[in-house]
C-alpha cells in the first residue's frame, strides 16, 4: 500500500489569491473592486453612467450636474475613502503599489 504524502495546510484565502493571479483575472477583478469602492465611498452609484479606470485615474461620468458639482468639492476625501476601502478589501490584489491605487479622480 502506498501512503499519501502530507503537505502543509494553506489557508483558503491564499489559494484564492493564487488562483486569481495565475488565471490572470486580477486586472478585471481589481477594476470591478475599484468601481464598487466608488459606489460605496461616493453614494452616487445610481447617478453614475460610465466608469473607466486606467493608470491610476478613475474616470466617472455622472448624469446630474448638481451631483457632479457636489462630488467635485469632495474629490480629495473621496480618493482617501476609495483607497481605504481597497486597502481593507481582501479580494483586491496590490501588485507593488503600497500607496493609494486610485491617484486621480476625474468627474465628467
């Protein structure tokens, strides 16, 4: 009879992160997590028409000029809230980015 070799136990969270990394799903998943952080931080998810993220810039198109004006005054605090939410998110993978992931918020 052959014996099965025992291996060290690995937490499931590490396995999920490794699967996301090896499957190259992290870019798309990170973008979706950034959009979810925007909705949570701003509270303007229902007014948001379009979202786009590239090179640390989050482009947001809002269908209300009043909401866009209010959000533009809160731009710095929104960036802090979004990055704080992403720092707490276990599914968000940081690839060598110790500082905030979203560096600029552009409202249209």
